């Protein structure tokens, strides 16, 4: 079994197509097909069901691909470790982030890291905090930026608190409350809310605050992005709660501070095992940026 064979199988699984997989791997299709067939003979099982229109993983393929990805990741990690000994940092850095990171300027941080370590390939995806924690725990991500309620503690990962802030209310310009200098959660009880999906860490920040105050509320609209939340609020369909440092980035809404505002904590989480050279370098660059901005 060779690493190139594993790479070919993973590429076919991800593209669903032998030709596109061959293009991705920079080989001719016949060579890729030959190596996969050779691997299948060695394993004694077919990895793909092939038809004219599609390529699908067999049950054996479904079992094989995750292990193949782990082997490829381990090989890449080994190469990166050797390079680090010689003073080079290379490899891949897979990051996750919520859409409302305020503790650092994430774009500037990534640009600085890329300038310092151009041989590291950065991958970034956005998502919900709980999903990102699970991916870091499983090894799919090297590190992730989260926004969670103040009492939340990430488990199964290492973590660092980056910032503590508060949520503010955002309202449509025509909302009668929009002219107030400050309000309380109880003043919003009669409003329809735009919020994140139930069960998410972003939603829990608001749910826990209203529950602690003994206030029922109506979440009429569930959204997956803060930008869409701002659009719905701007039309007057409802009100929302967003991080105070992020609220000014939303257009067409009015910001209303709250006297009993829910607290919000931003964390960085990363795996419990030894950090890869790229991850260790990223943590160092993050430290310098965090010191410049100052912990809030």
C-alpha cells in the first residue's frame, strides 16, 4: 500500500469522478485507475461502484477513506516535523471560526501568519461553535475560534480565553425602542426575535439570559449567519442580540445597549495532542496580535 494510492482514493471519493481526481493529483486517468485497481486487489475488496454517470463508495470504501485520510495527515505531519527540525515551518493549518470573531482581527492575523510562514497552506471554514469544537476534537481542524456563554467550558480540547464581552440588541429603525439610550431584556419580551438555531452556542447565550430573568420570548426566525440576522432585523421583522463589538458592522439597524446584557466569551481551542509545527507557530503569532489589541 502506497501513499499515492491513498491519495488517489481520497481524491476520487471527494470529487466523485476519476477524471477530476486525476486532474487534481496531476496524473493521467489511466495511471490513477491502475493504482486504485491494484490497491483493491491487495485489499481484496472494491472501494468504488462505477457506472457511466457516477462513482460511489462501496461499504468497504466508506470504511477505508477515513483511515486513508488519517494516514495522509500523519505523513504530512511527519514531513512538517522534519522540516521544523531544520528551521522550516510547512504543512497545512486547518482553522475554524465563528462569523463574529471580535477578539482579534482574523483577516490581519491570517495575512501576518502567511507572510511569516508562506510554506504553510492555510484552510479556513466558518461554522457554529459546537460543531467547530467537535471537529478540533476529531482532528479535522487544528484550531478554532469560538463565541460561547460565560459559563461554558470546552471539553476534550485545550483552550484559551481571548475576550469577554456583552451582547446588545439590534432593531429596525422604525422600532419604538430604537430611540432609547438603554433598555432591559424585559423591554424586549413582546418582540419577535431573529436568532440562531436552537441548541447552538450562539443561541444559548440569549436563551440562558432570558431564562435566568424569567422572561419568555418568541424566536420567530432562525438563521445561520449574523449578516442575514441583520437583514431581517433591518426590515422590522424582529429584533436580535449580537456581540457589541460586531453590531456596528451591521447596516440598516439601530443598536440598543442592555442594562442586563448577556455575557459572551471568545475562546481559541486546539487539540489535546502535541501541536504540529504550523499550529505552534500560529499560536505564537496569535499571542503577538492579542497583546497588541489587548484582552477585553
